[in-house]
C-alpha cells in the first residue's frame, strides 16, 4: 500500500507539548531481549530514507528495522492522567512515517495528559511476504509491546487498565490486529513479560488498510480477521476520498464490531485523503483528535470535561 503526500497546513502537535517535557530525552526500550522471534532474511542497516527515495516529502521515513523498540513520551509533570497509548506509524509495512504518525501523535497525547509510546516495528516486508497481504512480523512486535508497557506500568506512572493502541494506515491495521488477537499470541512466550496481558483496553485505527479482501467488491472483512469475545472498544477514522485505502475498510470494521456487540465509533470525513496524521489543516478531518478525546472520555479512559 503506497503513500501519497498530504497537503496540509501543519501545526505540529510536538510544539504544543510542554517545552520542559519536550526537552527531555525520551526513554527508548528494546521490545525483545535478544533474537527477534519469527524474523528472517538479510536486511540492511536501519536508516532514514533520503527525500529523493521517500514515499512522500511530508514525513521522516524509517526503514530496515530489525531491532524493534518502544520510545516513551510522558506528559508534562502534573498533567499525567495515567492513560497511555502504544502508537503504530504507517508505511505499508515497508516503512514507518516516524514523525507524522509517531512522534507528533505522542506529542498530541501528551497535551491531554496521556503517555505516548511509539512502536518501531519491523519493516520492510521480509522476502516472500506478498504485497496484497499484511506482513506477519509486526503483530508479534505489537503484542509484545503492549505486554511490555503493562509490565512497567507502575514505573512509568501508567494505569495498567487504561493502555490503548492507535495506528495509522498499515499501522491502523496493526492496531486492529492487536486488539482482535489478544487471546492468542503470534509467538511462543519467552519470559515473564509474556505472562502479562497483551490486550489493549481500547483501540484507535486511522485510515487503516488491509481489512478487506484484495480486488473483491465486498463490505465483508477479510477472512483472516476475527472479532473474539472481549475485543476492546474501537474508534475508527477515515476520509471518503482516501485513494490508498478507501473508507470501506473502516466501514466494514465498524459494522463487524457492531454485529459482535463491541462498542465502537466511526468518523468518515468528506475530504482528507490519506496520511493526514494529527496535523491541523483547513479540512474537517483535522478535527478527529478532538472527537477521539471526547470518545476517550465517554469510555472512561479520560475524565469527562466540565461541560459533560
């Protein structure tokens, strides 16, 4: 799934975060203690793609990730609500839009008192992993990341019962898969961290892809997607004019969640394209972070506002 440029008037959430907190160096923690389970192939050194080689010009694109990490961005002192989200940047499982759909998202979460934890999952696709299907390795990384965050919740001043996951594009697919595969790990447990639940308490998927069968005109989810009992509440965001992964992906997911009795909310905007992240613009789609915060309040993740 390729990416196109987002024509926005960016007001980066990073600059809205507390200057004091933003100046602190975030904590970076390896996802795996040693060998990465289920990985294979010869991948070059991790790198940031040059502008001439990048999918778009509006993001910092990272590729060749063989050592997954989480980067922890805590809110300013005195603003911490205890809620947190693991953040999955998009990039078609080939790259990661590290700033646009990672660091800037963490900075937005910090402004509402949430800890933002950016997951650097393995990319690109490994040899033999076909484009029409999502890459399998990142699910292992995201499941482990949720357990890792929950295992260190006390240390990081996080409520273990208010840990969510948010993802964009392919990362949105990854957030959905993490939220619907919590009952069975995609790898054999390796240590005590894997004894801790990998179920997110809530999930947010922004213009996700790979949720529908390839080249099939249907509103039914791809056959590999399941919605087990206990699937957490989900918030879905899409633009009607998305040329990369149409809004049908989110609509089908919403309808499936509704049929399964999973509390969910869907926002489809008239215009916005693909890859708008949390950047402010003149388009209605840029209001989705405010809608998401209202939903988080309605779910009890954040305290209700004074006017509720």
